[in-house]
C-alpha cells in the first residue's frame, strides 16, 4: 500500500464529493486485510510499526471520506486551499440568525410536551440545511477543480464548509440532548 497516495487514490475512488460508500467500505476492508497489525504479530519490529502506521492511515482515510465536512475540507486541501476556520469567521447574517434560532429551539426542547417530536423537527431542519450546503459546495468545488472563473471560488467554498461545520456541530448537540432525554 502506497501511503503517498491521496485517500481517493488509496481506495480507488474518483476525486469527487459524491462517493460510493459501498465501494469505499469494500476497498477499506480489502486493504485492512492486507495491512492489519494482527497479520504481522510475528513480524519484525519494522513490519509491525509499518503495519500500525498503514492501518492508522487507512482509518484516517475512511473517516475523512465518510464524513461530508471532512471530505469537503480534504477536497479543498487537494486543490491547494487550506481551510482555516480560525481566520475565516465571516458568515452571512441570515445563516447566523438561523443558527441562533435553532440553538434557541434546542434549549427549550426538554420543556416541550413531546421533546422527541421537537427533536425530530430539528433533525429535519438540520438535514435540509446541510443538504443545501452540500449542493452549494459541490458547485463551488467543481468550479475550483475545473478552474472556472477562479476569482473568489475558494473563498465561497470555504464559507460553505464553515457553515457545514456549524450545522454538523448543531446536529451533534441535538444527538447529545436526545441521548440525555432517553
């Protein structure tokens, strides 16, 4: 296994936001069978170390490609765009208002007569918002990857990914609340 390959090459997938999860997991399992540390238990120290490194690299790759936000960041990185959320804090006021409204709804979920229905409503809204951002990202990324009108496209893609990350954090917070209520 060549660790210098990008994750798409590693799993024999086209470089694209849309990936076939079944193919990803099949390739992952196939490669894990080859490099898994259990196969090198009686090997040299160097073989054991390399096996552990390769298994970790595979795990990192599959984790990156499975998760939409991580995949988007990785795609931008492959295009030479280093996403720095510490510096990029500008977001549309409308998006921020939506986030504040959703956070307020999340705070009062446990006081609702049917908190699980309220959680389901939040999940639906979050999923819808995330799908919109994903579609917007794919358009912005395609423009970067195909070098079409490159002025500002990476910034637009970075802004979209930042919003995707905000939405993902909100989804995780909803999951945590749901677990607490269970």
